[in-house]
């Protein structure tokens, strides 16, 4: 119960992952929201695997490695935010039919948003080992199991958020100038998240 409670709070906590999923949903609809969600999950799965095999320990112990990943991740979030700030709102008012390329782009962007966040890697490395039970099997297998359960919890929490966000986005699109306002707001949010990541320490 302690683990599941922490997993729920982790998935509900505001951050780049949730911001990206809801941002894509509001701007482009349900399909893009789910593509963003699957991308975020893929990035989280990468962190789980890294924690299980010990690669996250490099980020936790090496200031240089942590700084490199941190700055790359911060630059990427800020770049996404600047793109939104410089848009004219037309990206929010998207066409009903989206090409597969566009969906794949949203997916890969979501994966990068999650994968390039070193705080997630360090969190998994610090959080998951607390639930390893001696004699219950290989530690790596237990880490993979618990990390996968966090993504399973996300699979319960985040799809309803996407569905609600799609309805809200459809409502907002009927309002004048909402596309410009939404892109500007999301742009400020992503620039702020990037700046916070850049200013963070281990």
C-alpha cells in the first residue's frame, strides 16, 4: 500500500511529463494526447531499465554526467516552450486528421521529455530499492517489477486525464483567440520547467 500510494502521488505530481501530455491534448486532441502519453511511458520504462541495471547510479554519483543530462533536458524543454511562444496559435487549432508522422513526432518528443530528465533517473534509483525484499528474488527483477508497476499506475491515472483534456481542448477551441493564448501559456510553462530543471541540484 505504501508503494502504490507513492506511485499514485508520483503520477499526479505536476512536472514536465504531465505538462507535455496535457499540453499536446489541449492543443491537438485526444490522439496526440495518447501519443504523448505513450512517449512519456517509454521514457519512464527506459529509466526503470537503467535503474535495474545500475546505469542510473552514474547519474547519482557523477556530477558531470548529471549536469550534461540536466542541461540537455533543460535546453530541450526550453526549446519546446520557445516554439510555442513564437507560434501564432495555429498549432493549437490543429486539423482533425493528423498524419502518422505527426503522431510519431509527438511520441518521440514525449519520450525525450521523460528520458532527458535526470531527476527521474535519480528518483527511481533512490525510490525503488526501498521496496526490495531479501530472498524474494534477484534485486534487478524486483526493481523491474516495481518500476513497471509505476507505469501500470500511470496507465490507470493518465488516460482519463487525456480524455478530459481533449474535451476541454475542444471547448476552448470554440473561443476566439484561444489558440494564441494557449500556445503562449504552454510556452511559458515549458520555459519555466526547463529553467527550474537547469537551476536544480542533485
